[in-house]
């Protein structure tokens, strides 16, 4: 036991000071910022219930994964079901996605129909004129929209998922009473204005500045924002700017980001022309300029100096909706591919009988199943009161955006030349999909966020043990618990066991997931020991750790959902078991491969080689090798 104590103390000193730098801007760091400000006693009051966060310690917190969440009662199910037919009818009879794409706009008739449907206020409480959907019900609507027109989906989402979401989350009573009816039934569009020419992923470096008047009654805003969805049509915007904030304890003044509700009618707000984009063409994207805009002090949102937290929580709160939307997109792509495969005859056989096509369809279906399962699990967690869903939401965005691209690409491949033609419709979908890996937090940034947040949580556990060993008399329970856990695992026993949470047909894939959790936790600890706080600079390793985390969470999610189907004896249960078995078999293998690449010196050295290759390319402003003919 003493040797374990010495090891813990020595290694915990190495991980002191690990921080996720603010450069991971588009990732939801508000949670992290709050945690850093909390004292140890405050942090201990509420355990972190995130399944994903806990696997970084090699532990399982099952509450948010097993059983699969049931967030809707019978009345709520009936309520959301009542919207399915009219929304579907709107897309069949009113909306024209091809016309929207060609014209790079949505006509007035379609917009009016959307307002009549209540599509711009899905989650606004009825008291303010909205439909009052919860997150799970909202996911169902996103699923429908994503299968029909992603450009229109962004138009709607930019308005409510981020545009006025800050007012829902942080607005005081006066702000809600004034603005929510306007954006719900008043036909006033909203936008979220964060990104600037010099501030993309690094949101903390924004240059827009708001200066408070001498009497404290208003702020004067100057600066500009770029690539703002609805930027050219919004009359209400959530805008983020640097403000000078005085520390109440020290009196020291420093710049902090503050969120403001800005009306175009304040004066000094103007917009550039719509951007000419690759995809989602019908959604308006434009630069927005602020010149001496006078903002009333009561329009500060979430408190002065809290803008970074507001921005990150707005983005974080809506990420599950992206997974729900893209599950709808995948469903539509799979339907096109399946219809073609069951009718197309080549070499005297329908192509659905060929193994290559079967493999494609199976993988496409599995990616859809995982994405949809994540979307409804996270929204269900949120609706049942979860506070610890930030990493899961980030993963759902990464997984959904990459899976949708893969599924659409494979659908085009199955259709062959027909899929390449515009009339098929998949070409437009592929163009629309490309932005989803970039906006609302690039997948690259979110991978680093997932890995570093999890590592920070694991490091805090080591520091907790360090404090315990410094005062063993009062912490004997914690010390013996940790010592026993390590001792048992060192001889091959006492590992994670998910078998109690799953249906009988899923015991083998549950074992595969369990083994990955143990392997993952051990790898995280070894990284902390080896690199300490310098791990923040090891992006080659962090990306592989994030990919292992994504696959591990995906396994757990589908195990939970398939178990629900089996125990409810749903018609699709057998099919879901097949997909879960196949997914876990391959995902567990990918986890092991990624862990091996983290732990094997030859791979680590090869990352250094790749780093040098990149430096050569940058120094040459392009490829650094000659044409094989030696003719340049």
C-alpha cells in the first residue's frame, strides 16, 4: 500500500497545473471555467455523472447511459406526434430544396408557412408564444428537417438553436418578456454573432469592443463579425464583445468578453452581401458591422464579463440537435441507396446481393443507428435533469458530422453515375454537409476538448489521492479503496463489467466495451505520468485518445438502446442487436489500435516525422518534393 501511495504522490505532482487553454474556443469550456473557480469542497458536493468523463479514470458511471433514457410521457409523445404530419406535409407541398439551393434564398411564401407552423419557436415556452418542446421533442423535429433540406434547417437553427438561445438560457424576466415573443410570433429573425476576421476557433481573442458610458446606462459597441448565419436578415442578435471589467475584490481592471442583446434598430448596425458558399446556400450568411452602436446596460446577457461562458454554453446546449438533424440526413441517403440497390440489376443479379454493396449498406445503417442513439440519449439526459453532458454533446457533433459525410458519400457510390447527377439530389446534400465539420466548434478543436477535459478530470483524481496520502489518518477509506482497486486489477481481476446492464444477446459486445474502458483508463493515466502538463502539446496522441473515447461511448450508447429494444420486445430488436454486435466488434478493435498507437514508441516517433514533413511543406509554401521528371 505504501508503494502505491508513493507512486500516486510522485505522479500527481507531474500533472499539477494541467489546463485546457482558452484557445479551444469553440469547445464548451464554460463548464471547465466554473469547475476551476470552485473550491475542492464545492466540487465534492456533486459527483460528475458523465459516463464519458468517468471513463478517463477507468471508471463507469452508468446513470446517464443505462438504462436508455425515457424522457417523454404519453402526453408528451402525443404532442410531438401531432407535429409530424403537418411538418412532413410542409416539406412535400411547400418547401422546394432545389429551388432554395439554386436561388440561394428562401422565398416569402415558404418563410410565412414556417412561421405559421411555429417552426421558429419550437422550444420557446407557450407563455411567450412558442411551442414549448423539450430537447427530446425538438430532436424529433430536427430529424425530419435533416432528411429534407439542410440549408433550411440551418436557417431555422441559426435563429433558435443559437440566435436567441442565450435569452432562453440566461435572459432575465424583462429580457424574455420583451424579446421572446418577437422571435416566436413577431416574425423577427435572430442571429448569433461571435466569429471575427481574426477570431475563429480562438473565441477569447475577439476584438469587438463595447465601452461603458460614464453614467453606466449604456455601452457603445464597435467592430465587425464574419460568417454570421442570418446576419443579413436578423433584427435581434446575441453579440459578444470585449469590455473592461473591474474585479470587485482587487479593484484591478481587465478585458473580459460580455454578451449583449443587440437590436438592428439601435442604429449603427449594418450587414454585408450574402456570402457565396459551397453549400447550405439558402441560409443567409453575411458580415455584420457595428459602428457606435448604443446598447442599453439592461441588454447585457448573463452578466458583465461572463460572455465567454454564455457563448460556450449556447453552443454546447444545442449540439445534440446537430446529431438529430444529421441522423435524418443519413436516413434519407440510406433510403435512396437501398431503393437503388433493390432495383438495379448488373451481371444478371440485383446489386443488393453483392457483398460489397451489402457491406456498404450495413455500415451506413450502423452509423445512422449510433448517431440517432446519441442524439436521443443526450437530449433525454438533458430533459431528465443532467448537468454533465458537455463531452457527450461534443462527441455527438463530431461523430454525426463525419458519419453523415461518410453515409452520403457511400450512397453516391452505390448509385454510381446516377448519384453524381444533380437530379439525384445527393450532390446538394454532400455540399450542404461539408460545413457541419467546421461550424459550432470544428471537429479538430472538439477532439482536443474531449481529450483534454477528460485528462484534466483524471488528473484531479490523482491530486485528490495525493492530498489523501499526505493525511492518511483521515482518508484511510479512499486510500484502501484505490489501493485495492489497483491491486486486484494488477492480477487480471476487478475490471469493468457492463454485463448487468445489457440484455442477454449483448453480453459479448458488453465485454468488448468493458475491456476498452479499462484499457482506456490505464492509457490516460500512463499519458499523465509520462507527459504531465505538457500533454496539452501532444496533439497526435490526444486525437487518437479522443477517437478511442468516441468509439467507447458509441459502444455504450448502442448497447443501451438495443437492450431497451430487446426488453420492450420491439419489432426491430433483433435487427438492432445485429447492428450493435457488428458495431462493437469493429469499434473495440479501433479502440485497441488507437491505444496501441499511443503506447508504442515507433508510432510516437513517427508523429515526430510527420511533424517535420509538415514544417517542410509550410517552409516551402506547398509540396517540398520535386516532380519525378525533375522538370519544374
